[in-house]
C-alpha cells in the first residue's frame, strides 16, 4: 500500500519520430489516477519534469543525437525517482521515450540494490559505436550497464556501472541490431525474446527471468509499450509486428507485482499522434494497475 507518485517525463528527443512527448498527458487522460485510487492506493501526481522541446536543441553529434538536452532530463528524472523512494513511495514514471530510463533506473539504483525487468521489442543496448541511427532511446540500458559514451554512463561523477548486467532481464525483444546482440552477449544480459516466449510461454519465461534476478533486493520494471503487438498497441513510435499479446503483457506485470519486490515502474513510448482513440494509453493504464496489484479474480472475490 505504498503511496504512488506519478512522474511525467515528456521527452521525445531520444527518437526520430515526434509525438511521445504527449504520452504522459494521454496516459493521464485515460483516467490513470482514478483507476489507481480504485485499488485503494494513495496517489499524488507530481506533474511533468521540465524537458526542452526539439526546437530548443541542436544535433551536434549525429551518433548521439540531442545528448546535451537529454542529460539534464535524465538528471532531473533520477532526482525525482530517488526522492520518491526516499519517502517510501512507488515512482510511476510516464514517458516519453525510453531515454528517460537513464534517469529513472539510476535514481532507483541510488536508493536500492535493484534488478531490472526490461520489457521491450528492443533491448536498447546500443552504443555510439553500434547504433545505426544515433538515437539515444536505443542506448539507455547499455549505458546503465556501463557501456557507451561516458557522459551517459556517468551522468554525474559516479564511477562504475549503475546496473550489474547479470541482474537485467530483457523480455519480448524481437528487433536487435547486430552490434547490439554482441554487446548483450558480452555483458551477460538475459534476453528472452519472442521466440523463447513462443516456445516456453510467458509464465515460464517470467519464472526464468525472476529466478535470474532473485539475488537483487528489489525489482524495477521498465515497460515499453512497443513490446506489445501493434494490433494491441498501435500508438507507439517504433512498432514491430509479432509482439506480446494483451494477456502476455498483463501476466508479465502481474508476476512482477507478485514478487513483492517491485519498487518502481516506467511506462514509455506512448505516441498519441499514432494511436487509435487513445487505446494504447488506456492499455498502459491497465498494465500499471496489474503491476500494482489488480487482479481479475482472487480468493477474496
């Protein structure tokens, strides 16, 4: 029954396609707060963090687009998440593109020893050397594990990686770049892509992932809406066919919640410009509820 802090991070600088900066508003419009309160949870909406728009920034480094504007955003996000956890609250971070995880997971790791469940069609494990696009939303997990540009891996003056890559599980991946695959193998990240989920089923895949993360004191769930098949989540910036079903996505969140160790959650990459009647944002709300304990049925009725 920890209080929930809703933290909006309206950033679209990490991607080529505009629009995910409106994601926090779309998720709120889908009745996020009232739905959370229906679970009996105390909820405070902290509003949106300050994020510059693209027109205020310049691309000075093609392999690290908008890095000078992304780093301050990540620092602010880290501070907001760390403050929430210090107060004994649960930070629910709304994106925005996945570059915000540079801050959210860093902030969480400064308070707790965490393992990370990264549910995403992409592993976001590129570096400036391996990226085909220069988009930083394809780099945050690698940077958190200590790979890539020092400005992203350090953010402040910290030394060493934020995450132990052996305490990271990527779920639902189906679009990985060649250099990214090599990075993942060398780092020792557990990747349970769609092929493994097809073969094993989501229940078994999540059991493997959670067992892999069992040594971590706490868990952080970073959920990219493009992990779902576009039939269920059309309003995302980088859709990839063959993704998670509606129920597989819910089950992943439900099983994470049932560990009793989940301390924070990102919901990212909702793009209302591409959505159909706000369906993707509404689904994001449902997944947040599953991650915070809502069940279709339990032994209380």
